[in-house]
């Protein structure tokens, strides 16, 4: 349409030379409004000239002209305009024809709508009449529908209630009949019954409690029957249960966990199990001992302990080792029940205690002990082993009472102590098995003390016999050998280091002190210094044996103190020997009490021992003694077993003797100096001339 409207404008353009000249002159330019008013053709030319080829409509018009293949001529332009007008008229006629058809269709539609309106009005009238006729029926139907919905809701509620609060006949049969198996279905129904009992508390909250009470009564009855069935089933399973099988079924573990909600049944079941296991383990122990079952049937696969063990200690050790192995195996097997399921069992027992009637009326101040799975496990293992423990106690008591060897009695006590400590860690210190071992250990120690006292009583005659060489008496040799064996045995025991010395003290009192007392009694019958030499030999040898172990240090220190006391006596004896044999005893007795004061020095020459004859005699005796003095002194202690101690004692006596000699020498020198300062005309003999020996010479000769 844009191209058609532009073409008439183009074709109607006259040639440029046909355009009349404007009457206006350049001196009087006309405005565009004036030009358009005065010359419409000029306005048209202006519009044509202002048309740009960039205009899309203009380009379309030119393209259309090109397509028609027209030549710009006056005839062509006139014919083109006529053709275009004709085409325009034909197009408008087609449009009018099409609109006529549309009008015809609209008339038909209007007729149809009119008919529809008439039909609608008729139908509306009929519907209104029908509504008036069916309104009572619809009202009744609505009421019936509402009642049906209410009934369906009640049915659904009843169905849900029965499903939640009521057990079906099949479920009751699975729960109560012993012919039905105890499986996952049983435990599932049992859980449902417990949940029903708990949810009945909600029903009891309403005004009408009859329904809740009836349901709770029936469910509680079924629950009691179910727990009785479960209790009997567990008892049957326990009879055939193989604890040696590491894969113990999960069903019995689940059953125990559930039965824990009835503590009385649970404890009764454990008691039944413990009794059964006690008989089984007792029979097994009897078979291990004799190679035959209690009924007399021999088992060729078993090596009887009573025949294999060739000595008493091996026999008792094998029995204890079997008991320990059985207890460990029993504990490992039962850990599956109590440790892995311990938390659930504790919860079940706690829940059962809270639900039992006697707990509801119990005193609130009564302390309730929580379930300890480890303690329950230890108690059950101890009860299982009680029968075997009785057999062990009888056999070991017989061995202890018939034993007549002191060392063996102590080794038995130490072996029993070892296993008592082991079982205390495995079970508890208050278990029956540990208590039995404690009594057996006490019995073995009583037998040890009794044998030791009998042995000492037989040695009473030897306690009065003195060895010729002042060495250890035979009874002390035997006692130390025996004590060494005892200490080696005790050193391997499990006694804690903090109590080892205190625990071993009673053993020393029985195995050593009587022999030390015997040595002291022997020493009382000897003269000095033989008594000290004999006692030092006994004490030192005993101390050497004790010092090898850390649990005898107190006793060793006590003996060391006694050795030091006797050593001091020997040192005094050696000192007196040096004074006496050197001839200086009288001289020292006279001069040692004096001091270096002028008064005491003035009294020196007045002493009887300082007179020239006595002083000369003392000097001669000293000269005769000194060459062999040290050897003579050592000869006195030759029977002392510790040569180093003998040398130390002699050195101490020599040092004391030299110190006293220095004092004697000093007093003699001071006396001579005092005499020289006195009357020079009076001739006074020089004491140093009469007694020329010096302290340096004495030290050299006695070193």
C-alpha cells in the first residue's frame, strides 16, 4: 500500500521543463507558507525532491516500477496511474465481497445464538422444575452421605484402634503357645504388646477407663505368658548351648536382653545356667584329673593330670593352670552376652524394676544398685567355676597336709599366691575361687611355718655346738640355702613392689630369725674376741645372701648394724692387745688422763710409770713388740672370714694406738722441757733418752 500511494505522486510529475517559472524575483524571496499557498505544484515538487532514497517506501516504489519495466513517458505515466487506480478499485471490491460473506456468517451465528438462548431458557425452566422436584431427595442423600462418611471414619478409627491396641488371634498364639517358635516374629509381637501396655496409659486418662483397663489386663496376661514362654525356651537353649563355639546365636542374646525386663526371671535363668555350667565344668575337671568322666567312661584323648604330673608342685600347677584356662574360656564366651549386650540388659533390668509392683510400694530411701554387666559377668563365671573350685580345694588341701618338705610348702604357697593374684585380676578379689585360693595359700603358709618350727626344734642340740674355726655352723648353712631358695621363689611372685618387703618379713621371722638367735646363743658361750668373730661371720654371710634381693634390704641393714657393733668390739680388743703386748699399757694409763697444762706436765715425773726403771723396761718391751706387732694383731683376726673387714678393724685399732702414743710422746717432751727450764744445776735424766721411740716410727712399723 505504501508503494501504490507513492507511485501516483511519481507518475504525475511533469517534466522539469514544463514547470512554470515562479513570478517571484530573487529580491523578494517568498516563505514556504506563501509558496504553498501561491503555487501547490511547487509544494509537490519540493516534497518529491525532499524524498530520500534511504526511505524504505521510496525504495519499494522504485523497485516496483523496475519490475513493471516501464519507461518514463507521458503516456506511460497516465496509463500507469489508471492501472493503479483500477487495481485499487478491484482490491476494494474484493474486500467488500469478503466483508459481505463475513456479514452473512455473522447473521447465521446470530440465528444460532438465538436458538441457543431459547434452548437455554427452556432447559433452565426444566432444571428449575427438576430441582424443585428432587430437592427433598438430594437433602436426604446428603444426610446419608454424611452419615456414611462418619461411619467410614469410625470404621477406620476402629480398624486403627484394633491394629494398635488389640492383638490378633494369630499374634496371641505366636506370643503364648509353646508350640510356636521363638523367632523374630515373636520378639516383634512382644514389642507390640509392650507398646500396647504403655499406650494404655493414654486411655486411662479419659473419663471412661473401662476400655483401657480391659485392654491392659488382657495384654498384661499375654505378656506374662510370653515371658514365661521365653524363660522356658532360654532354659532349653542353655541345656544345649556350646560355649566353645565362638559363633553363639544372636537369638539367645536377644532373648536374654528381652528377659532382663523381668529381673526375677532373668536371675532365675542365670542361676539355672550357672548350675548347668557348674556341673559341666566339674565333670570336665574330673575328666582332666583322672582321664575318665564321673560315670566311669574313659576319654582316650585326655592325659590325666594325676598320672602326668610326677611331682607335687607340677601336680598343683597343672590343676591351677586348667582352672585358669577354663575360667578364661568361660569369661570370653560369656562376654558375648554381658559386655556386648550389657547396656541393653541394664536398660531392661532398670525398666523391669520400675514396672514391678514391689518397686512401686518400696521405700524411697532404699538404694537401688544399677546393673553392672562386668560385675554380673564375673559373678556368673565365679558361680560356673564353683564346682571345679571345690574339687581343686580338696585336692590341694590333701597335697598341703601330706607334704613334709619345708621348701616345697613355701613353693606351694607362692604358686597359690600367683594364681590368686591372677584370678583377682580376672574376676574379683571377693569371688569364691579367689577366696578358696586365699584359704589354700594360708593353709600352705601354716604348713610351712609348722615344718620350719619342727625343723628348728630338731636343731636345738646343734645350737649349742661351736665350730672350731668360728665359721658358720651347719644349721646356718642349711638355713641360708633354704632361705635362698625361698627368696628366689618369692622374687618371681606377683606381689606388688610396694608391699614386697613387708609381706616377706613374716617369712624371714620364721626362716631366718630363729637361726640368727641360735648363732647368738652359741656366741654367748665364747670368750672375747672369738664371740665377735663368730657373730660377724654369721651376720656378714647372712647379709650377703639377703643383699641380692630388694625385698630384704631392711633385714640386711639390721644385720649390718649388728656387724658394725661387733666390729667395734673387735677394734677395742685389738687396741687393748696393742697396748698390752707393747708394754705401754701402764704408761698410757698414767699419761692419757693428763692434759698439756703446766700443772699436769709438772706431775709427769712424779708418776710411778715414768720412773727410769719402768720407762726403760717399757721402751725395751716396745722394741721387742714392734717388729711383729702388725702380724700378731692380724693373727688375732685370722678366723674372721672377711679379710677386708679384719684389715679395717686392725687399722682402726692401730690408728687409735698411734694417736695415744703421740699423746704419750708429747707429755714426755713437755716434761723434759719443763725440767730444762727448772734448776739447771740439778741433773735430771731425760725421759726421751730413756724412751727414744717416736710416733713416726711407730706408724711406719705398724703400717
